[in-house]
């Protein structure tokens, strides 16, 4: 069987996994405090994680660690990126005996300080943030500067230091890394932060990393000729769990009506833990699915087939995307439409098509979808880091919250340099209001770009370079 680039390219790694994490514990007070809490069970812990592959896998790794240390746990994966007051209060009411709150892959967001007034709050996250909560204990390698990784590898590192990790944790960690694009076996991409883990615990899963000539997945954006089993498994987890975008299939048939998608795949994965030895020898997606317990397998298979059907239909819709402006070397495309199934995922594939067709050096696509009168979904994808997708969505969130404070808990946004979302779950902020803000934001970015290039940027415009995510102007020194 042909090898992927990640298996044939030497990995320059001079640090062991355990030594990497010992150094992190020694240098990060938040990590040290979280480990202290893990080692001293107080009863029941509420764990909240994001409902995408990285959130699901990091939540499971951390839950397994906590329970092995004597904690009782309740794992929640509520809709949306930011944990809202309503979601928090609902969980607290259901589990009044809770002694601590752990947030994984839910952002490092200042409103979380409010939760810390009721119980100790511990945050494990890897997303950049404009302002970290002051009342919470936080471990986030991206607080000072962006560190490409995943929350799954942070949870895995904690399991390593707590001496609870096992082969099944390694498997979950790989899915989380793939789900957040920190590893791409076919192209040979591996985040620097993840190298010690991969050398020690990822390489034993060579069966997941070899090249296969099957249906390319949502993770095979830059090339569509080949894939690998890790990408296929990670796409399956993404598809059946809603991918963090709440693309659920409860309305498709009676069997799925009451299914909690992320909980269903989480339980399916957890049911595979005892079969961890088989995970190093499976060679097809079908052999992976057969390891899922019967209780979840039929449901998840049905959801996955609906996902594949929607995927085939969605690609054509994005052909109406238009190039709106160019910022540095990045061409910015805009798509506006109604409800488009799987919009964020199919957008990543379409972006590379648009880029290749136009001969762009770097491209970014902003996708605005009116899913329903009370649900607007903005998704941003990029092929480079010069214009920061996460900061664009973070700004969109902040400005809409300031304009509509009554609905601030229903507006959330942020993400990574190349992938980000902003979701508005209220008809109190219309689709037109959101579109107007997107246009205003793009116009401001164009104006700041022009002023920095001609050397006439004022103090506020120089500040806005960082806030708007115009990273190329900082690199070039034009914002100084």
C-alpha cells in the first residue's frame, strides 16, 4: 500500500512527548492548577465541550481521565461555540451537586467569569481570544500567540501527566487533530506542537495514515485524488455529530427524531474503548463502523448516508460566489444564500476550486447563510493566514453584540486563522443587519489597508489592523 507524505517525510522532533508536557506544566500556572484539581476529586464535575470532532474527542479524553482519578462526571456538548448562561444554568439545575466546571474547546471567553462566581471554572482551550476571563483558571497555548494544535492534544497531554492515557486516548487525539486541521497525512502537514505526540503515539496507527484511493473527504481540500483512513473516520465523526454547526437530521425520519447527534457519536466512540487493539489494524471506514456498539451504529449509519446525499447537492450552490476585493495577496470571495446543507464544510472544497480557477495566490471565502428567520450562519474559510478568519468572525460577534445587547447571549463568533464561524440565533438581529455589518467590516478593512499602504493610517486604524485580522500588514511593518 502506498504511503502518505507524513509517513515518508522525516519529522524533525528533538523533544519527547512526556518532557514536552513536563515543561508545559512547569511553565504554565493554569495547567499546573488544572492538574491539581484533577488529582483531588471533590465529587461531581460538569464538563462542557464543543460539539465538533475536536470537542467530542477532547471531552471524552478528559472525562476518562477525571473518572480514573475518582471524579464523577457529566459531559455536556451543547449547541454553539460559546457556552451561554441559559445552557450553564440548565446544566447546574440538572446537577446541583456539581463541585467544579471544566470547559474544553469552548473558547477562552471573558463572559465565563460569571460562571466562576458560582463554582470554580477551569478552561482548556486552544483558540485565540481578544480578552481572557480573569476569574477562571485557564490553560491555552494560544493566549500569547497562536499555536496550531487541538484541544484533543491538550486533553491528551493532561492525561499523560495524570498517568491515565492509553491507546484509545491516542486514537481520539488523532481524530481531534484531524478535525481541527492540525494534521494532514496525505500532504504531510503536522503542527509543530503535535510532533512529539505523533512520533510516540500517532505513528503506531499507520493503518490510519496510509494512502487510499477512495472518495476524497472534506479534509482533502487541496487535492482530490487520494485520502487516508484518518480523514475518512474524522469526516464520519464530523458528519454524524453535526460538526459544531448543528447540521442535524432529526427531521429526516422517525428513528432520528429525538437523537442528540454529538452525544450519540460520543457514546458510540466510548463503546469502542474496549476494542482499542482493533483500531490499529482496521483498513476501511466500514471496519471502523463495525466496531461501534449496535445501539448507536444503525442511527449513525443513517445520519452518515444523509450527509453524503447533502454533500453531493451542496457543491453546485456555491458556484455563485463572487470575488469582492483583494487584501494583500488574499482574494476575498463572498457567498450569500439561504439554507445550504453542509455550507462550511463544502465551502472549504469550493474555495480551493475558486482559487485555482482564478489563479489566486491566497483566497478566503465568507459564506453568509440565512438558515431560518431566527438563525444566521456566517462561515469563513481561508487558504492562508494573512487575513485572519477568526478575528473577522470575532469582530462580527463583538459589534453585533454591542449593537444588539438584548441578544448578546445568542450571538457567538470566532475561530482559527483559516476557519471560523459566527452564529446568530435570534430574529431580533435580521439577516440584512448581519449582511450590512459584513459589508461595513470589509469596507473598513479595505480602507485600513489603503491608509497603511500609503503611510497615512491614524492611531485608531493602526490598532484596527490587529483587531480586523490584517496580519500581513503587521508582518510587513505597515501598521507600525
